[in-house]
């Protein structure tokens, strides 16, 4: 027997419309089309952002004729190292390169140590005024860096640290961004783990160095990249704080070299070679730490 519906019953079965059978296929096609469009847009954006860097890197190996060719030549037909040789002949590149390495490494190591200490104290220790100190850190993040140049210069002058590595390093030995970053990461460490270590007789220094620091390696890698990049590319402060050419960092030395007609002489090839050498260490640091950096970004996104 066929089942009959009760009188007055409302049918809840969905009504099928013509073309519904192909709806899942069309939805999948739309998603694929949107995904492909996103990939195309991202690829175009990547090309636009990387075009200046690619032009600089390729121009460092071009001859003078190819640098001045019209229309422009992207890929050199004759690769040459003459630009690097001329730059080494006219500029004491090893000295300035070493100055940049010393300053950038000292600033990075100082930030890793001091920012981690203060971040641990603000995240895991209980003491009077902790919230006020954290408020000062947040306030420091809102102060433009250029606003601090004049007070820093007066302070370094009073301390007699102009034209010295200390004058280039101390103003940036600890940054508000680094403190904030380390505090946020260290807050994710379970308090029970630290309490268990204290119950076993571990002191705060042991807990900090042997337990906390190994757990925040992604944050340390992230802070290392940002700090090294900022210190290596810093131009304004080394220009202000150094009068002795022997203390110039690489960006200051290259800018001074570019504006001296007796040295650069309008040679775009040498300037491109110098710019390429400035960018190269940053790429090496990022490639070395990219695994930890990516892990740090992913971990931050899960919090």
C-alpha cells in the first residue's frame, strides 16, 4: 500500500528545481576560479614588490653599456664582477662591513637577553608596579622613533660615546617591541610547569635559562630577524652619532660614497653592487631562521 499523508499535513521535503543536480559542480568550479584568481593576484603583487630588488641584484652584474641601455636590459648578457672590484678599490668595504656586523650583532644579542628578561618578569613574576611598567612599555611603542633622536644624541654626547660602538649600540640594546613580543609568548607557558620546577628547588635564573628560553625559540628567532634587520638598515642614527669615517656603518658609508662625485662618479653599477652587499646578510639571516620564524608566526596565530 502506498502511504498517504494525513489531512492538513505540511510537506517539509525540499522541492527540486531544474538545474539543481549540477549545483555542486558549479560551486566547486566557482571555488576553483576564486582560488586561481587569488593566486594570480598574489603572484602579480609578488612580482611588483620583488621587481626593484631583482633589478638591483641583476644590475650589480651588468656592464656599463647594459646599465645605460634603452630599452632597459633585465638579464645581463655578459655577467661581470667589475662593479664589485671597482667598489672595493674606491671604498674600504671590509671596514664598513665589519662595523655593520659588530653593531647589528651586539644590538641583536642585547635585545634577545634584555627583552627576554623583562618579558619573563612581566609575564610570570608578581611584583608591585608590574602593570605600570607594562603600561610604560605600551606607551613607548606609540612614540615615533625619530622623536627620540635628539634626546639620544644629547645623552650620548654627555656620556662621551659619540664616534664609538657603544654609542651606536646602547640606545637600541632593548626595545619596547621586543619586550612586548617576548611577554606575549611567555604568557603561553603553563604556570604549572614553572611551579613544578620551583617545588623541585630550581631558582628563577635556572627556570629562565633552562626551561623558559628553550620554549620560546620561535619568538627569539622572530625577534632576531626584526632586530637584525632594523639595526643593519639603520641609517639616521649612525649618520648622527658618527663623525669619524672609520666608524661608519655600511649604509652610511655607501650613501656618503654615492654623494661624492670624486668617488662614485655617477657609477650606478658600483652603487647597485654596494646595495646588493647590504641586502645579502639580511637574506642569509632570514633563510637561516625562516623555519623558526614561520613557527613563531603560526604559534602567535593560535593564541
